[in-house]
């Protein structure tokens, strides 16, 4: 599903930079609002990728074709720079990035890894994308930076308030920061579907079928 996740992250970013989520609602309501919806190009921007495994690499391949400078930091890897992204230290990423895309796994050591202090170390206002895990990002801290303008906009496919059974969640019971995100004009939300494509479903089924065939063959 890495290609699916990479494309979804890019889609969230394009929606944010071009205000497509807001513009769509306005046109449906009969409003042709142009100047407030003036977009921002990816070309010439510096995109910082946090976590350079399969998902981060997929996003780098997609976005590098849009003439952006791509840099990446991964605390679990060494010698991970490639033709799509330059490996840098975290402080350099925070000094240079215009856009942050999060692709780190969740474990207890990464709980709220992206918190207020982390976001405040960025030297420029940033756009933020999270298609990784909700609990790596402190939502309350994100909301405060959205309010202050430190974060210009956020595209979130995952939220820290998700339960294991998404369909049974009652969002009315979720904390106040989530309700801010629901109403914010500079936030795009999707229901944890970044890896949820027809192609990825087929790919997973093929892998499972191959494993079953291998086990039966050994029997």
C-alpha cells in the first residue's frame, strides 16, 4: 500500500495548497470566490519527510517530480538518502522545511513525538500532512499552532482519537481539539484511508494467497 499512501499524502497536500476542499463547497453553494482561494505552488518549496521507510520513500518519489526540494530525517536508519530525498538531521529539517509530511511508525517512544515544542522549532510556518499514525501527533498542540499561524494548514488521514472499530466511534464524544479540526477551513480530514485502494486490496490478497499456497505445498 506504499504507493497508495504516497498518492494520498500528495492529494491531501494539493487540496490544502489550492483550497480545493473549501472551493468545492463554495461552488456547490453557488459562490464563485476566487482571490481567497488563490493557491500556493509546490514548485520551489522544501518538503521535509519525517520517517523514510516505504511510505516516506513513496511520497518522496511522487513529490520530487513537482520540482520541490525534498529532505528527510529517519532516526531508525543510516545512509538512507537517495535520488529523491536528501538525508538531513532533524534540526536541519526543521530549519528548512515549508511542508512536513509524517511517515513514522507508532510505538510508545513516539507517542506525541510531534508536540508543541517540536512544531515550534520549525523556523518557517509550515503545512503539515499526517498519513502515519494518529498518536504520533499531539492534536491539541497542533490546534494551538493552527490558531497562531505557526501551522498554515493540516491534512490528516489519522487522528489520535480513533478506536479500533472506526464505525462504532461517536465523534460527538471526542475532545474539543477534534471539533476545532472539523470546523477549520485550513484542515482536510479523511477517515484513515490513505492505504485503502482497490490496488492495495488486491495486492494484499495476492500476498495472502501466495502464503497459503506455500503452506499447503509444504504440507
